[in-house]
C-alpha cells in the first residue's frame, strides 16, 4: 500500500533524496546557540567519530581551539537532525569512515593516527560518489566552529574584527550637524511642481 512504511517517518534514505542538492536544506535547519541540545542524531560512538573528524579538519594549535573542543560537533548534529536528508548524509558519512578505518586499520576512526585519518578523509573527499558526504561535514563543522565564542574572541584578538558587530551593531559618535552648515547655505537645486 502507498502509506505502508518500512522506516519511521522522516527517515529518508539517500536513494530517495538527492544529496547533490543538500545545500538547499541549510536555510531550514538553522540552530541558534541557545537552542543547541547534546546528541540529537548521533550515539556516543558516532559522536566520537565525528569529534575525531572535526579535530582533523580544524585541529587545536597556536592558541586556536580545536573544532570538537568548541562544540562544532554538537552544532553539526543539531543542524542535521532538522533535515531528513542532512541526517541521513551525516549518519552515512560517520558510518562510512568508521567502517573504512576498522577494515583497513583494525581500529575505529577515533583510534587511528592523524596520518591514517588524513588518508581516509582524503579518499572520501576525492570520491566521486561519496564526496558530497565529506563536503557536508566540512561545511557543518566550519559553520559550528566559526560561530563559537572562543573562536570569535580569537578572531577579534588576532584581527581586530568583531564578527558579531554587523549583527549586534556598534556604537558610533553622534552626527555633528555643524558639518552641514555650508550645504544649508547653498541655493536650492530643485523646484516646486504642482501635483
């Protein structure tokens, strides 16, 4: 029958949803910092895999925190949980690198060396079929990282740019109307027209 389901509602598979257009989902999946919840889509083992992946993409160093340290994994999990397509892709990506790590190195992805992780992720990134999985994780981790307070503080410290200024606004000096004195003395450059 048309309404019989072998999977719960909202559990789209990649065969049913085109992953090439996953970027269209981002406008519907925003998670405000105050709305983040821990582990919505990922179990603890999957969370460790994604944390290792995140720290491989953005490792800690030179005063910068690592991606997993600032909650980028939680953000990725929360965003993906709001879209069946993103959730399916996230779970598939995490399971794929874990399976590959176990098959090649006899160790889960989180237990692999940095070189082994880099090789596995490099292959995934270049894969014609599964490359979008890497791209999705990269985008989610970067977005989660560059909105974290410790990262925003580091950006401001290093560059002087306050990232939230366009959103929160900045205080400026009141306008000095005496600057318009000369302009106010000029003759009119328009004429009245009957309506």
